[in-house]
């Protein structure tokens, strides 16, 4: 795969199991890109910053977008130099979905960047799965918010022209098999 086809996104609401799938794919030898939101939260908490989803949400979105753009660029370079795919734990359009969830405006430059930096045309969504949902220090959304996040991410990616396919509500190994078969990996 070359071009945007080598950049595969897993999205969804918090607690849907996507990070577990990403970790399993990394263990299987696939190149992965971590979720920017968690990285920003950890960085901001370590430095006492306010660019947090429970603080300055707009600054949090800007920080996530910067990391997502850098990860996309790194995946482009990796595909050109070593080939293969990169599997993303969320992509730049997730920032647009986040802003929508918060009722914040989406800056025009973010919309333009999301239309320019493309991923594989089929995006995989981990739907809200109440049986596995749990919160943690970085995931403070309740179940209702998690389900709404998954819904908004679907609408956001579809609005940007992506086909969205749900991951099955199944154990991690079955989800990995599903992805590999679907993508021919």
C-alpha cells in the first residue's frame, strides 16, 4: 500500500477496545501510531498545564491536531522508506469530532488539513460496548458520553468522505483477524 491507503484509522468512543486492538497489532509486527489525546493529557498533567479535556478544551484540540498531523507525516515517510502500513489509534478527523462534541467551533484550517491529509478510505470504528467500558484517570467520560463519542466519530469520518466499518463486538484476537482479512494484511 502507498499513499493514504497505508494509513489505517481505528476510531470510536472511549472504552470501545480500540487501543487493545492496536496493541495486539503492534505485537504482531505492525507499525502503529498512539492516540494523541492520551499523550497530550499525560504531557499536560506532568507539566501542570491546562490543555486538557476538563480544562482548556480548545487548546487540548490544538495540541492533539499537531500530534496527529506529525504522526500522519511520519507514516508517509515510513511508507516511502520501509513500506507497510501504519495503524492509527484515532486520526486527525477525531479532533473535529471532539470539537463538535464540546460544542466548540472547528477552525477552518483544521477542516482544510483534515481534507488534505487523507487516510485509508475505510475507517474502522470500535462501537460503544457497555460490557467492556471502564473509565480511568485519563478517560473520565461516562457511558452515555462514550456512546455519543462513537456516534459523532462515525458522522465526522463519513462527513469527510470515509466509509466507516464497525469492528465486531468480539475478543481482541477476532477483531485483529477481522481487520487483517478486511484489509488483506
